C-alpha cells in the first residue's frame, strides 16, 4: 500500500477546542434544521418516519444512536440485531455494503483494504461505503498476566493469545503486529473472543495475553489491570518498519495512570476509528448528521471519553471517499472561516 493512494482531504483548523468547534457547528446546524423543516412541510413524503440502522455494538454506537435520536425527532436510530450477533469493523463494512445498515463504525485499515478489495475473507470490493468523519485514534493494547514471563512481542511464541473476534478489526491489527516480529498464526494458539470474554479468561489464567483495539480507558483492560495484569509497549524497530509499510498505523501513547497500576506511559500504535455510511444515503441527511456530530461533540465526549481526543483538523482525512453530504459540510466550514 502506498501513502499516495490515500485520499488526503485536509481541513485547516482554526478551532481552539471542542467548545469553540461546537459553537460554530451548532449555529450551522440550527440553520440547516430550519431549512430541513421547511422542506419537509413542502414535501409530505419527507415527514414519513425514517429508520436509520447503525452497525456496531459498543458505547460509541449506543451514544450516537441516543444523541442523534434526540436531535432528529423525525428519525429512529437503532442498533439492529442483538449484542450477541458478531459485529465489528469488518462486519460493519459488510453490512453497509449489503444495505443492511445505514451508518457504521470501522477502522481506517479495514475501510481502506475493504474499499480496494483486499480484505481477507471478502470476495468483493466494499466500494459502496463512504466516509463521514475520523473520530479518534484507537490504540492497540497488548495485555499479559502480572506473573507472566512475557515482556516483548517475540515472547508470545507458543502462548495462548486472544486476538479479537471474527468480523472485528482487532484480528487484522494483531496479525500485522505479530508478523512484524516474525510470528505467524502457527507460532501461537489464537482464541477468537470478545474483549469481555478475553478479560475473564486472562484473569482465570486460561490466556497468556490479549489484544484490545479500543479507545482508552477500555473497560475490559481496566478489569484485567485491576487484577494485576500488565500492558506491554508495541514499539521499537520492527514496529517502525511496520508503520512505514502501512500508513494507516500511527504512533500512539497511553498516558500513565490511565489504568490501575500503570505507572508509566505505554508506547503503542493506533488506528483511526471512523464514522462511515452507505454511499447512497440521502445527501441532505448525511449533511445534517455531520453537523449534529460536531455540534454535540462535547456532550458525546462525556459519554465516550475517547472522543475528547478527536483531532478536529483531521476529521475529513478519510482513507476512502467522503460522502457528498459530509464533504459539503467540510467545505462550508472552510468558507465560514
């Protein structure tokens, strides 16, 4: 993959913090809402109740569904299915491609490799997906038991490791990281578990390590750290070489004292979490959703602390094409400055 293949739509930022950004976005959102209401009155079909399905089962998806539902009284935002159904970055992209979801959450590497048709296990390009916003950098956590002799990535050889669940983005990241130090799937015993399941089994001593791709603080990581587990660095020459090969991998830090017993900064890598949608979703609707996302960002960040780390100037820097509705919003922001 070459960095040049990435779309680099950049939005210059004159915003100092989330409050200032929210104030500007809210003003535009109010104008847009009035315009939408006027159009709805003129067009009876626009008043028909609409259901928007969000692919993803995690606190962020739940917060988005709740917040958007409050801001759009004419639309029902729902998380289809049940939490037990396999979902994750890969499955969410496939749901959007297959039109069984309208909005979804995924990672930048999953979005890019899916869009160009190089996603493992997929026989088609997931090219009917479009970007709305880069939300935040999601760090990779590698956690081991407190009494474990594992101190580096190479020490995972011959160990039992939870590498995420099928359909999620974590297996893709963990596989890349392990390959960076010469480990293949044959060199470890992989368990395909949810983060909660992995945390329970690590505490019981049934696992040696677990990978978690989740914004900090992650509840599953907090649980195992309270039980005495340790976080390992994902850094050094092998990781730097990996980052040079895969531009969507970015250097990341987990601050000290983020988790119980964590006395120092953990150096790791991260992948951007994205809000994406169906390519054929109504442009005016996506425009409104993008506006509301930024207008309600401070409130959303209370529910989802990872959103406090959103880099507003990178919100439009998607590895796949932006949806026209989102692109129009970012153009308006540029013109308003």
